[in-house]
C-alpha cells in the first residue's frame, strides 16, 4: 500500500489528465472531474497577519 505522498503524485497526474479531457469534451470526463475536484482544491499560501499579532 502506498503512503499519502506516494499516492498523491499519481492521483494528481490522473486529475490533470481528466481536467484536460474535460476541456476537450471527452464523453464522461466532466462527471469524473466534478467528483475529483473536491480533493484537489488549491489552498492559499498567504499568511494571515492577524494571527501573528
């Protein structure tokens, strides 16, 4: 079994493949993309100034 970091990169590659397939209107790709996108939400790297005060 793969650990989190070892599984993440192939999963991200598959997600990007499906994302591209969606943009090319491949049948069924949009449904898969909609299911997967909740796992690949970009998080802001901005630091909150109020936390350091």
